[in-house]
C-alpha cells in the first residue's frame, strides 16, 4: 500500500543516515578496531602540550612529567624529578587523573592503567592503608611495622556479617566473604595467600585464622590458633628477604558444622630440609634452634650441652638472636624485629605443644633431639690411615660432640660412630643369600651421611608434630561438614645462589600463578560467554610452557633429574647437559653464559629459567643429593633401636621395607612434591576460591619505604593490570535463578509462587530499585557488578525477616506495576483512537495525491504528445518563405491531431504515428527552407566577394596614381633644386669674376 511504501522509504533513509556515522562494514576487523581505538584515544586521552602525565621510570615505576612534543612514534616528556626530557612510547605514557585521591577499589579509578594502579597503591601505603581491592581480590602491601588497631577485637567485630565493599578493605572482609559464600553456595571455600618472600603471607594467614576462630572461642578453636607458634618455630626461618619466612607450604582447613567450628586439618608441603644443615650467609636455621638456646633455663642448657649459636656448624649462617638474651648465650649484636623474640617465644611454643596434648616428658624428648641435631653438625671426619679400606674416622677433636649426640639420641656411641663411618650393603650377585657387607666411607661421604641423618630426624619430627596437631583438632563425626582452607606457599625466590629448594618453590609458584590466571581470568570469561553476558574480552598471559618445562612427562626437569638418579653413577654435569639438550629451543630455558650476570658459571653447572616473576639461575651441583636425600640403612637401624621412644617410633620400619636395603626408602623429593602439588590443586579446584595477593614494598624490609619499580614488577607478575581491566566490567558475584527462587519459595504467597524463577528475580530486583547497570541476567544465573556485594548479600541473606521484607516489597511492586499497566492500557487506547483518526485524515490526503498521480500516469503520454504538438505548431508559425499551401495543410493536420488527442477520438498510437508524419513533413519543409537559405547566403557571399575584389582593385589603382603623382613631384622638386644650385654656382662665379676684375 502507499502508506507502507512511505514507511519503507523513511526506514531506508534513517538507516542510511545512521550508517554514515558508523565504521564502514567493508573494512577488515583489524581496521575497524584501529578506527574505534583511534576515536577513543582522541576523545578520552587528548594528549596536549604542557599536560602532566605519568611516564615509565626504571626506578619509580612511573614518575610525573610534562608533555613537550608529540611525534608519530613517541611522546617527548620532561620528567619533573630531574628535568630530563625523554622520548617514551605511547603505551608507556598515561594521563594523570587522580594524583592525590586514593580509592578503596582500584576498579573505581578514573583511568584504569598501570600508572594509576601504582599511584593509588602508593597513596594508600603512605596513609597506612595497606589493603586495597581489585574487584573481589585483595591486595596487601607489607608495612614492615605494627599498625595500631588494625587487628583489634573491635575491628574484628566490625566486619562480622558485613559483605565485601561495605567497609574499607581488610583481610577480615575476605575471611567474612568466604564464610558467607560457604553458607550461601553450600560448598567449601579456599583463601589463597600468595606473593614473594617477605610480602607478608604468613601474617595474612594468621590474621585469617584468627578471624575464623575467634568470637565465642571454644577449646577447639583455641587449639587451632595455637598451631601458629608451633609451625612458625619448626617451619620458619630468617632469610635475606624475610625475618619470618615460611620454609614449607601449608594448607590449613577450618571445618564448620553450620555456624560452629567443628575441626581442622593441616596439610604441609616441601619442608626445606637442607636448611637444617646449611644456610646462606646472613640466613638463619629454623627458629626453634635459636629459641631453645635463648629461652631455655641454664639447667636445660647444661643437660643438653648447648652453648652459643656460633659454636655449632649448623647455625653458622647467622648466629644472632631476635630480641634480647643473656650475654653468655649471645653471638654478637641481636637482630631487631617487633614481631620476633627468641627468648620469649620458647615459652609460647612449649605452651602450644602442651595445648595439643604433649606432656613435658615428650616435649623434653623433642628438645633433646633438636640439641642432638646441633651436635651432629659438629662431628668432623678425617681419613683413617690405619684402615686398609681407605675409610675414615671421627676427628678426635669432635668426639665430645659424638658423645653428646649419641647420648641425646639414646643410642650407643660406638653404634653411632660405626653407622656414620660405614654403611651396610647387600650384594646383588654371588655370596650367600642375606649376606651383609660393611663398606667404609670416605670423609666426604660420611659428611653427606651425617647431614642426611640430621635432615631425616628433623623432617620426621616435623611430620610427627603436624600429625599430632591434626589429632588435637579432629573432625567430629558429622554427616556433612564444609571447610574454609587457607593456603600459604613459600613465595617466589631468587638469590645469588639458587639450588634445588628454590627450583621446587618457584615451580610451585608457577603452578599457583597458572591456577590464579585460569580461575580468575580464564574461567570467569568462559562463564560470561556461556551465560551470554556482555563484557570486554581481556587477554592474559599463561605460563603453560613454563609448567611443561618442569613437569613434562619424560622431558621435564624433574623427570630428567629422577632419570639421572637411577643411573649407576649419577652426575649433575650429565643432568644439566641433558636439560640443555632436551630444551634447546625452549624460550623458558637458557644457558648461564648467555647472561651477563651469570657469565662466570659454566653451562654444565647450571641453567636459567624465565619464570613469570623473573629469570632465575639454578646451580645444579647439589640437585642429585638434595632430590634423593638418601639415608643409609645402617643409620636408620641405629635410630630404630634408640631408647628414646619418640625416635624409635619415627624410624620403625616393617620387614618388607628391608627387601632391598640398597634402594631409597621413598620416592624422590621432587616427584613426591609434584604429586602433593597435584592433589592440592585438585582440592582447590573443587572449592570456591578467594585470593589475597601480598606485595613487598621494598627489599630492605624498612617501614614507610615504597619502591615503585619493585611494586610495579610484582603487580605485573601477579597479573593485576589484566585483572583490573577484567574486574572493571566483570560480575564477580552470581547466583542461579532457581537457587534464589528456592530461597524465597517457602514464604511466597500464591500470586508470587506462580511466577517463573527468572521473572520472579526480575520483579525482585525492580522492587529493590537496583540499577540495570549494576547487574546482568544470564542464561541461568544473575550476575552482580564489582562493588555491589552489599546489594547482593541483601538479596541472598537467608534470614526470615529479610526474606519477608523483600517479599513484601516485591508484592507491592507487582501491585503498583499492575495498576500502572492498567493506566498505561487506558492511555494507550485513547492514544490509539486519536492515532486512528489522524491516520484516517492522512489516508484521505494520501488518496488524493495517489489518485492525481494515477491520472497523470494514465494520461501522461497524451499530455506529452499534446505539448509536443503545440510546440511544433508554434515553431511552424515562425517559419517564413515556405509555400503557404503546404504550410497551411500541415497546420490544419496538427490542429486536427491536437483536437483528436485531447478529445480521445484517436488512439494514442495512431496519434503518435500521425504526429510523426507531421514532424517528417515539417522536417521536409524546414530542410527546403534551409537549402534555399543556404543558396541565398551563397549568392550573397559571392556578391560580397566580387564587390570586395572590385574595391581592392580600385584601391590599388588609387595607390598607383598617388605614387605616380608623388614621383612626379619629387622629380620636379629635384629639377628645381638643381636649377637653384646652378643659379647659385653661377652667381658665385660671377661674384668671383667681379671681384677678380676689381
């Protein structure tokens, strides 16, 4: 219909105008994105000369500067700190928006970039606000000092029952969110505390456990809290980067039965056994050794034969105490740390051990074993020149330490001496079955055996203590319990000399970083895609190739190390060469000679690994010994017969375990750790996960010192910039429609119970007045924006009063909406009536124009022909000189034809044919007129030419006559001149003659 055609025309015109403002669809996708990015850059950044900006700095991360010039490839910026102008790439210069304003959540920044992220972190750190959010991830910056009331009881009560975002960022808010999520989602939760060594992971874990186990504290909760002093004493030590560094990983589970704590469990991973026997200069052994010497009474020290720390080889890395101790026990100046005091901490550890059920007698056995380990380290060996087997013997100067060690271990001195200097072997071929051979050891082999014994004793004591802790916090026999686990794994480490322990720790950190990226970045974006939630795709880096470098089957570093150990004569050089050969083309692995810093190290003595947090050089000299950590069966048998019940029970082995006494008792350290790590990650994947990323502000462990470059590196390695981009448009809180509906369904009235879950949820959200920008409806779930946790918790809290209140609001909303719908329907009917009337009038107008157009279209040929006839008549009347008879005849024919066309007496085709005939006749007349006119003009032209020729001849004759007259006048004038000349000459002659006569 005409109206539809009109509407179609308007639609096409509107679409054409709209597409003029859009990116042309014919462009490739890369060009489209470039155009859109350029427009966004022009609108949002608009870099101007003289504008303050953040520019990348190697010392401060980012520093303030002023734009001086803008080129095609870079921006010239003058740094304010030193006045130097530098040319920085575009991606290293950011506009300054919030220079002096700090926010609780990095996602609330005006400009989401690395510079603003670093500046906000610095501002909060300077204001003693060490916690900041990135969505639902907590960033914690270690202040290296105690902050007043940060962990007070009032602060703890303040966060009880509060959702994330209602109060300022705090470690307690993450713990409370884990509790709420456990109740809401009916699944266990995990809090992963990660960061570099010295970033405050241990204190963060203690704060979380303190929050989970306080309030109406039961004896069980108190025992859970008492485990921290024990684990720190036996598992923590001072390193170059941290005074209280955890040298093992632990996953502490706090189990809940509804609201109450009903038990707990501790899983520990990779205790750094080598620290018992050796430490780098400036690092300490485990705290318990120093606490024992500094805090034990004189009678105990006399019984244990303990002296100053520097008198023991196993404490030579650093022999200083934390805090004050008796002068006779100190070795030099004491170390200072407000949170550590060796002398005071011993009493705390003893009370904690009593709290988990140990009696003083058993604690005394532990102390004796620890002292024995120190004495073992002082036993030295020299070659035995009287032994034909080229063996060794105990150095006579250290016999006293052998005597002390054997006494404290509850074994005979001769048996311990024999086990340390010889080992028992069973031949694989020949001899009587069961024959044992005693093989003498060289001094170096004896030292390795001694150290292996010390490490084995300490690690088994540690395992036994953890087992006792788990027995003291047992799970009650309930049908169903859920837990909140807190994971604290040793942070990424790199020292001047890095060995097997750092390799395992950094491998663990690679796995945890991969878990963080996949859980927070990968799975989150895949969930949005499945639920059809609009979001900005964020690219993030993965470290799958680094993990494959460590654990690849048959080609990974750990597998290659195990394969080398199985060789008859394992060699660290051969192992290192194999690693280089297998991963020759790997980006992650390189040779030491390729680095300026480690050029002094031979390629066969180590390798470089490019981790997510930096490049580390590992020296492989002790890899084989540390991985297998072999303990000879002779030493094991000696301790099995100890009269100290603790040791005999720890080293008791079954008969099956001695089927082949030449082999290791267990799998290698690396393989065991890889298996434990796999189990841990599987456990984490089955729980809801929360992340606390700890940041170290400086390397000197100074308070109020913020190293921007160091912090920025940690933020980048932790993936915080990518996380910031994702969380800005992400929806971290979510709940299924059916779960939310089931929460309210028991209390719903009949009129609301009929609603579908999705429709009910929409009504509920509208009733609460929530903005559509704060949430999104997916296929099966509702998603909430970052920073809207308070609104989310208001909806999903299970209290009956809260549910009744929300149902009443929903009912009122439905009633109001139905009344508004009725009003809208009435108004719509009135509006429709007026619209119909207007359309009726419009239809009449449209019909008028359409009928006129139809008539014009019907008679258009006759009208056009009549106009042509009239024009032809007008042209014919203007013709002159033609025969009047023929002209009149043509005019009459045209007039008759015009009358026939107008009166429709003649068909249009006949009329057109007649008109064409008249046109031909007129053309003939006009052609004749043209020919006659041409002849006339030709005659006139000839006459004109004749006259011009005559005129030309006449002018020629006149010119000739004139020339003749002029010639005659000239001749006449010459004759007259000659005549005058002659007369003058004659007169002169006569005059001369008269004068002569005179």
